[in-house]
């Protein structure tokens, strides 16, 4: 064996792994899918923040549910326990030394000597500092305008960062009103900020095309051709991050459920379907359906156990099957099915929409372009039919007007 | 249509070598005229940004006035410059300088805004360094950043109890600042270990003129948008953090005495240890904040404002019906399905009026029992809130004939606490 062959044998696997990593993360990718995610995510974010308009003072004002006083305590006093790095026993813990420490221990239920720090100091929000109701409304309206521009893809690079920063302000100030949807939305917007989400399906692209065509006409040059958007490495990085992150989300969500008995005995889905605060149990049709199912043990077992195990199977298998040729359509269809069920049975419509927006990252850009082309063709043919009547109708019109062919 | 659908399905299945790679992807750019930019010169915007930031610092340092429009103009212009040429180390570096400059024009109390600007500027500075590296080194650096980021996501996911020490150490000692700043702290343990019952918070607000009213969250009819309603559901979770169940003997004895003095028995079917649930420290502080909010809002709901004297707070859990119970026709909104816990009476400043109240943190029962006229719901919650002498009784709707009534807890035969 030669020295070169030996070296290849030693470093071959490493080189191949590095090559695979490089291809996975740094190959340029068509940003069309990213553009579609931007539209869906941007519109969702816009809706969520329009909904905040009614609750601006109740959630972010100085007398909000979590008011300024509570928020200051949270930012400056909330205990951050230090998990012990060595083996410790109770005799090594120092009791509170000062009256201030005693007061803190009584208030927060923990000895200050056990803390790494006090306060959630890394939170940032404009609403910590701006509490005048009028100016809050002005800033909020400006934020809505920014989010609208982001959704339609106008000045996308700047609007993406501003949208993310604005969202951060809202979530960091309203911690008690957040739920899973907010976490997912922040993730989607974060990765849209990293990638060129305005490179496709955006007003920016339309403006650029118009400008270039106009410039060509002025210079008496042929109109430039406009193909698909240029692939870029940052688009690929953004898409990959979104994909990997959603794989982690589904996998952890599925694994964590295995701690619960209701997920093992197949009754967990019933606990969501029959949750009065979440499900549409006030709707007669839903209640009738629920009673119909509940009255037949075999049907109830089928529905709840089937739904429970389907959820587990889908979530746990997601990060494995989504990368395979045959598994991907199945997993995407399962995601749509599961989230439609969550939207209907639990009322979590916006949460489901955000999750499906993230799952969009697994749809290849060619499929997106094909769907959009098809939609465009359908719209064009519909428009042509409306503008130009068919031959028989045209004949009838002409005869009515006393004209001949 | 079917043919087209098959074609799209084949495209979906027929993955390129790696997902996300388009059929036109290559290391060389594809000729696409629309990739040309309208604006190609970032320097006017960058100079404007630097100038505006510099002026705002100068004015603040000399007069103490914060020129917010100039600050915004400076940041926006620098952002536009970076957007025009995002891969230029010089532009990124000057963008970082602009951001750091702005920090010197902020009021000391705007600590979180300053922190945000520092982070943003530092990010631009790091990006400037990375963009000046050769491509291979740059990719190695980005790869390390990606690994660090994904490691943080995983540390969040695995640091939820029961958590391994390694995950807790990573989260607390390494990732906490990054994840908290970016709001990436979710552990994704959705409906884990099990989906729980719905939580509600009811407030009984007492006014100085002697009147009183109930205010309950969440209520669908109060919220026109579903997301508003769901945010109120989240609010109820904020006061649902509980300490591990334990019942000190002194507390049990005080509660036993209160049966006679207050006329509120314990729930006949629930273990006394489970009837006494003390909120966590954070939930207690949230309760105080909620009390302040409700008293302020109710006081200012009318013109002129009404004076609120105090508010009693109750945390409720709405129990599930079993399938057989639902099939038998029981109303899922029956009052006796609500388990109510008294969270105290607070003044308008959120101070607990009586920390020694024998019923504080205890369940206030709503039970169904037999009477001569049929099943009756004994509502001790309303009795407690409105300080009545006897529980409010209501005929239980007749659509649940198959259920045995709960043994009366209002008589001597009730189990002792």
C-alpha cells in the first residue's frame, strides 16, 4: 500500500463527511420555497400583531396583566438557580446572611447562595421603556406597517430584521400570554431573517424586474430575460436550519409524550377532544359527534387510540422519514392531517398554520414553482374566459346586434 | 389534472442529492437578470447612518436630549447600506460602528434597548470578520456557529425536568444568555407528560360602595378573536405553577376548624393533601400582578372611576368527562366539574390581605349531592366569595340521570379533613 493510499484510508471518511456537510449546508439553493414561507409566515405574524391591537394595554401597558412592577421584578430579581457541578450536601449551603437575603428567600422560596444570578437580564423590549398609551399605539401601527412590508416582500432585508426585532419586543414583554405558537413563529421569522426571503415571490423582485426592463428600453437594449431567482448559499442555510429545527421540535415533542400514561394507554387524544376550554364543545355538531363516538366503545377506542398512536408515530418518525424519497410525501400529508385535527379539535388554528409553514421548508422549490405556475395558468384562463366570450355566445351577441360574421 | 398531480408528486418524491438543492444549483451563479440590483452603492446610506448616529450622540452628551428620529434614521440607514451590500466587511464593520455609537445616545434607563443594540452591533462586527476570511475558513466558522446554535436548541429541549445534569449545565452556564435573548427557550414538550384540564381564574371584585361583581377568564364570549381567547388561556397557566403537594399538620388543623367557623367543608372525594396546593413563588407574584390589573381595570371601566376595595381570586380546573359520562348526557360545563382553589384576597396594590386565612390555597368545593328534590349542586365557592351563610344550591340539569349523586358533604357523615 502506498503512502497516498494510506493517507486516503485514514482521512477518506473525514473528507467524505466534510464533503457531505459542505453539500448539505453550503450548496446554493433556489430561494422560492423561502419566499413562500415568508408570505405565509409574514401574513400570520401580521395577523397575530393586528390581534394585539385590542390588547395593547392589557398585555403590554403599565397596568397590564403582568404589570410594570411585576416585569421589573422578573427582570431583576427572578432567581436563576445554579445547578451544582460537584457533589454537594445540605451542610455546604450557606443560610441567608442578611435581612435582604432573608426577605429574598421568603419571597422567591430559594436561598440566594444557591443562585447563579438574579433576574432575567437578557430580555429586551421597547415596551419595558415605552408605556404612554398614545405612543404605544403609534409604535404598534408602525410595527404593523413593517410586518406588512415584510409579508409582501418590500425592502425585505431591512423589514425582516425589523420584524424579528419587533416580535422580540412583544414576546419578551408579554411572557404570561405566550404559548407554543409564539415560539414557533419566532423560529420561522428568525430563519427568514438569515436567508434572502425577499429574493423570490416578492415585491422587491417585481420592482427590480420592472426597473431593469425600463432601463433596457431607455437604452434601446433587448428586454432582459427573467428566469427563476438566483440560487444562493444563504437561502440553503436558512432552509436547512428551519428543517433541522423542526425535526428537533417534532422529535422532542414525541419523545417527551412517552413520559405520560395517557399516551401509552391511548387516551391522550380524548383529553384534548373533551377539553371544554380548547375544543369546540359548545358547537352542537361537535358535541353530537363526540357523544356518538363515546356511546360506542369500539369506535371510541379506535378514534382515541388511533389518534394517540398516530400522533406519537408521526412525531417520533418525522426526523427520519422526512429525508427519504418515499417518506416525505407521507410525512407532509400526516403533518397536514394532524395539524388540521389540532386546529379543529383544539381551536389552535394559528399554531397549526405556523407549524405547516415550517413544514413547507421540506417542499422543493421546483414543486412550489410548478404549483404557482399552475395557479397562474388557471387564473389566466379564467380571466380570458371572462373577457372573451366563447364562439356561441359571440355569435348570439352579434345576431342580437344585427351583425353577421 | 390527475396527470399534473402525479407529476408534482414525482417531483416531491424525486429528491435531488440533497434536499433544498434545486436542479439549477451549482457553485457558479445562474444567469438571471433579475439578480442585478437597483441600488449598488451602500456608501451614501452608510454615511447618512453614521452622521445621524454621531449627531444624536453629540446632542445627547451636550444637552441630555435623546433625538429618537435621528437614532432611528441612523440605524435604518446603516441597515439599508448592509442590505445593499451584505457581504462587504467594510460595510458590516461600519454598520457595527453605527450601532455601537447609538448606544451612547440612549438614556441609562433604556437598558434593554442598549443591550439589543450591543448584540446587533456585535453580530455585524463578527459578520464583518467572517466575510473577510477566505471561503474555506468562513465555512468552517459558519459551521461552528450552526453547531453552537443547534446545541443550544437541544440544551433547551433536554433541560426540562427530569433533565440530565449535562443539559442543565449547558443551558445554565453556556447557553442561557443566548437562548433567553433570542427567545429560543422552549423545550417543545407539548402536552407532555399528558394533556391537562383547562384552567381558569375567577375574580370577585368588591367595590367601596358595597357592590361586587365577578370577572372570569377565559370566556369565549369576551374575545372576538380566537387568538385573544388563547392568550387568556395562557394567562391562567401563569398562576398554575404549584409546589409539591404537602399538608403541614398545623395547616390541616386550621382548615378543620374553618369547617365550623366558615361553613365550608372539604371536598368529600378528594384527598386532603391534594385539596391544599400552594402556588410557586412566581405564581404568587403573578397573582399579585393579576389582582393589581383587575382592580385597576375595573376601577377605570366607568367614568367617573369606581373605587375598588379588594379582589378575591380563585384558580379553577375544569375536569374532563369520561366517555361514558359524556355518552350518558352529562353537560361538560356542569358547575361541579370545576375544582376551585382559593388564592387569597388582595388590595389594589396586590397585597395579600390575610396571609393566615385558614382557607388560603385550599380547594373550595362545588359538589353534587342528593336532596329530596333530586340531585343538587352545592356551590360553596359562591358562598365563600360572597360571604354568605350557606352554600348556593342549584338543581342539577336532568340530563345526567345515570350518575349517582356524591355523598353529601354538608352533613356530619362527610369524611374529615
